C-alpha cells in the first residue's frame, strides 16, 4: 500500500444531511452540532465564529468545521451555500482534524470542480438510492481531499499510523493520569524518545495532544447535559474544575458552563421543532 494512503484507508463515513439554501438575516444564530460540517459558498457572504476563530465566509471558498464546536453564524445581506453534515470514525476524525490543524478555510479551484462535486453530492443524496448513497459518500471523500496538503511527502501518514494504538489508548483513558512513561511503555520506548517521535509525527507534544482530546471529549459530554461541569472535568482527567474551565475556554473560546447552557437551549429548540 502506498505510504500516505494508510491513514484513511479504513475510514468509515456517515452522511447526516446534505442541503442547499439561500439565507439572509434569519441565519443569525448560535448552534452546537455533534457532527463535522463542510460549507461551500456559491454566492454572497457571511460570518462564522468557530470557538475563538472568526471567519468571513465568501463566494468560491470551502470550509471544514470540526464536530462539537460552538458556532455563531451571521449574515447581513445574503448567502447561498451548500452544506454537508457528516460523521467519521474516531481515529479518522482525529487524524483529519489534527492534520488540518484548525485550517477551516480553503480557496478552491477557479474551474468549478468543487462546485460541481457539491452539486453532484446534493443530487445523489436527495436521490436516495443505494448507488446514489455510495456515490454521495465517495464525493464527500473527494471533497475532503482538498483540505490535505497537495505535497503528500509532508503528510506524516505512516508515522501517525505507528501511533494508532497510542491515540486509541489516550481516548479510552482520558480520565487517567496519562504520562509519557505510560504511553512510552506501549511501545517499549524510553519516554524522551517516545515524546520526540510523537511530536514529530503529529506536530504536537503528547501533553498538548492529551489536553486537546480531553477538551474534545468534554464538549461531547457537555453537549448531552447529563453531567455537571465538575463531573465532566473529572470524567476527562482534570482534578481542578477551575483549571479545566480555563483550558476549555482557551481552546473553544467559551467557558464550559456557558457552552453547556447554550447547547441545552439549541437542543431544546430542535426537540420542539420535531
């Protein structure tokens, strides 16, 4: 198998929704969604705040938004866009968003290839047949390729695959006191050697990676509204609720209590609409 196909070779993908809409000021709202999103803007413009990152979304650009992020949407005039909501498996999701590293915005080709792909995706999804759904899944994968670097030599695919067991162990044990020594033992390596190889492969230190994953898991738990902020902090490995709140706000742009409250309002409104 070629070097850089390893990382996504087993990716599972579920499409939740594909749609197209022209919006105006009624689009102005806040939302929380437990799935990833792709936006393609065919005309007009708007603004999206993703956590602490603010984007002007405009014609001819493609946007990739990770799951469980607080979004603040705004449109002062009008916006024509096609959107995709989707879910991929845990490892592929981690790899994709670690590789794109918060690179939410992409200017796509002038020839209109991506627009045609999005339009074909919309048609196939709405057709609803078995062949159509397989085609729709293939088109989502093709569109996601745009967010990966064209120079495949800089994709650390095999290096990340080497740490697959480590990454899965981290996600399964976020409530534990994960140390470099513990993780290095999975490979029978020295902790310093492990930390250096991990940082080179993923572009982030083990400690910072663990913090990011703890906050991601915290977003999921807060979304359900079943646990208090203190309980969520404990569930994801923070012994200090104040420190958890500080880290959560730094990475998402919003305190965990406010995140949970706003997510609850959004979920309540969705239930009322159904």
